[in-house]
C-alpha cells in the first residue's frame, strides 16, 4: 500500500476518534447539566416545603395568640360586668352605714325613755337625733331642706296645696309648710308642699252720681 494511502487512512481514523470523543464529551456535559438541573429543582422544592412549614407554624402561632386574646377579652368583659353589678348592689353602702348610726341612737333613746318614763328627755333625744340625721344628709350627701316659710313662692321648689288672700303680702309668699322639700346638690329631689298667701285684690271704689246725674268713682 502506498505511503500516502496509509497516511490518509490514519488521518481518517483520528478524525473518527475525535468525533467519537466529542460525542462522549457532549453527552457527558448534557448529563451533568441534567443532573445539575435536577439538583436545582430538588433544592427549590425543599426550600418551598420549608417555607410552607414555616408559614403553617406562623399561622398556628397567630391562631393561638388570637384565641388567647379572645379569652382575655371575655374574662375582661365578665369582670367589668361583675364590677358594675357590685357597684349597683353596694352603691348605697356608705349611706346605709351612716343610717345604721342613726338607728343606734333611736334605739338608745327608746331604751332610755322606757326605763325612765321621762317624756321630756325622750323628746329632747328625738330632736337631737333629727338634727344629727339632717346634718349628716346635708354635710355628707348634699341633701338640703328647702327653706319655705316666709319665702316668695317658687313653683320650681314649692307645690301649692292651699292659698289664701292676704293684705300683708305684696307677692305670693309661703306661710305654711305642710311637707318638707329637699334639694340634692342643685336638683330638686322633692318640692315642698306649702300654703301660699296671695296679695289681696284692691276692692272697687264706691261709685256715686255727680251733679249731672252721672255716676263717678270716689
């Protein structure tokens, strides 16, 4: 075989080997790329799964916090309602405590009068208790008696249940107090029932005829 033919055949074999090696390298590269893509896909999926798990845990935690807050609000509302009920039930506790002291004084006065049979002492004791009682109501609770007798009639404070004409009064004036009235701070709690003196109307002047026969007032 000529030398040139041998060389050409050798070159052809080398070309085939190089082509084969290139195919192998290409396939190896493709395989590596595919493997890398698979690994990337698995990594993304794992990240997504972890994130989903984190979010689920956060949701569970928030739900638990919400339930706790709801329970706290329910307990708070119940406590407020109970405090309100107690405030209403015991709103007069201080007043009743003061009244108990007055009752004690009444009992002592009754007991003392029963033993001594002294009406004057009993009467004085009752008057003292009455002053103590009204003083306590005014000084501690703002309850004042309405002053009536001698005062000008005021329909806001007085309820007239009797009236009489009087020449000694220029304005409607309270002359008798049938039932005491009371003011709580600045509000009329109960008007006083009173008798009112009303100024007398002037009597008409007597008429007499004049010289011409016409009647004129004197």
